[in-house]
């Protein structure tokens, strides 16, 4: 705790802000792509301390937010099956799609359970079938791979997985290739990077010439990443810098990656705001197809439109700030969300609403 307190040191923070201001940035826009960074930036008030020539927008770093309506329609189909118990993480319960949600389905008699970890699902007393709805990035998916290993060890035949897992590097590539958003530097996610390491981001510098900084989550972590990016942009250099060296190694977490690779392989995936991105999701390998809920229950993909006037899709890709949405803090609030960016605590809209 003493060490972490050092990363909130006011004097060090002020010094870093001064160093950033001394660089005299003009018209720079950085993007962070981690839900925890989104919350940290809002809670600490860092954005308001930066010089006028620099701003930070949030990108596709909230797993609940980027899950597409068409994928959620599959979860609704499973939850409405009276033979099935659906288990998932809490934020997914309240995501509204077409006037419905998993919470509403539970109120109508569906057996939908909230779990705090994937392993909790294995020990539930359930209906005839149990489906785990898995969402998240490279941080969460290895824990679900661990759950799958336990299912395999126990020989459970009524257990299946609905995989909405997503991979960050391909999404960043698609975002940059689109060229719709001006991005002068990327603050890369700390949690994801502890798993995958630093090298999967190398292409961003080599192909797009955009500087990148992997960051931790305390105020000093964030400011150090911002300073590193600003210094590179002002000097005309681009590099991949790891400012979170206390947790992130170049080769990542090999044990977690091996567990992930045992059960999953890349597949195309639909992202809210970004559309379909090849090789940006995870599906079970063919030898585990019997655990694939999508095939087991013959789920249909139903295209469902975004709520009228909701700009969550634009917020996710950095094309709009939360308060540029006409619904923000008006009809869309954490207690009555219209879009997922206000549902998840990691959503940019919820972060701005809660911390101003």
C-alpha cells in the first residue's frame, strides 16, 4: 500500500503536469483503451489539469460497452430457454437491447445468475443445462479458460460457454485503419498487457507511426504515460514504451497464454461502434465444440438497432465525448441507462457522470 501511495504523490503529479505543459503541446489527442484508465482519469481529474493543447478521449476499452446488440440477442435467447441456467457477470444484467435486458428476462422467470468469478459458475445448482456468458478482453478470458479446465476435469456434460471475448490489438488496428478519428498517441491497457506483453502492439508504431505507452492505473502512472507520449510527439518520434514495468513484461504471462491457447482460437467478432473485425474475438477450438453454447442451442443472430439518439457507439471509438450525446445525464443515467456506456462502471459515460 505504501508503494501504491507513492503513485498518488501530489508533488510528483504536479511536476509531471508541469513537464507536460513545458512541452507546449498543440492540438494533440491521445486515446486510452482501458476501462480502468477511463475511471482513473475521471476520478483523479487528470483531464482538467492538462494544458489546453492536449486532450484524452476514451476508446474501445469497456468490454460490456463493445459487446454488440446482435451478440446480446443470443444471450437473450439462452436466458429465455426454460431448460437453461445462464450465469454471467453483473454488468451484463442491465444492458438494454430493444427494450429488454437479462434482468427483465430474470424477472419474467428466466434463471439468470450473477457470478463474481468464472469459477463460481461451476459450483452452481442449476437447471438441466448451464451456460456461462463470457465477456472481456485478454485479462478475463484466461480465467474462463481455467474454468473450462475445471469443467473438463469434472467431466461435466451439461456445461457450455457463450463466448463474447474480444482481443484488443486487432480492434486498435481496425480503428487506426479506418482513419475516422484523429489519434496522436495511444495509452495502452495495463491489465491486458500483463497477459499479452508488449510485442502485440508493435505493429501500431511500425505500420501507423503512432507512439504508444503502456500504463498502470494510479495518477502518476497515467501522467507518466501522457508525458512520454507528449514528449515523443513534440520531438517527432514514435516508439512503444512500457511505463508499467512493475507488472508488464515483454513476453507477458506465459502460463495464462498457454491456458488460453489450449481452449480458444481467434475468430471474427462484431464490436459496437467498430463493426465486424476479423480475428478480434475468441471461439472454442474444434475439440471443445461440444461446449459451444452457440452451436448447442442453434442460436440465431438477430440484428437489433441502437437506441434512438444514443451515441454510445461514437463514444466507444472516440468520435464523441459522453456529454456530446443528447441523452447524457438527461434521460440516460446510471440508474436508468439507455446505452451500455452508462451501464458499466468502466463505461466512459458512467465515469464522467459519476466523477464529473
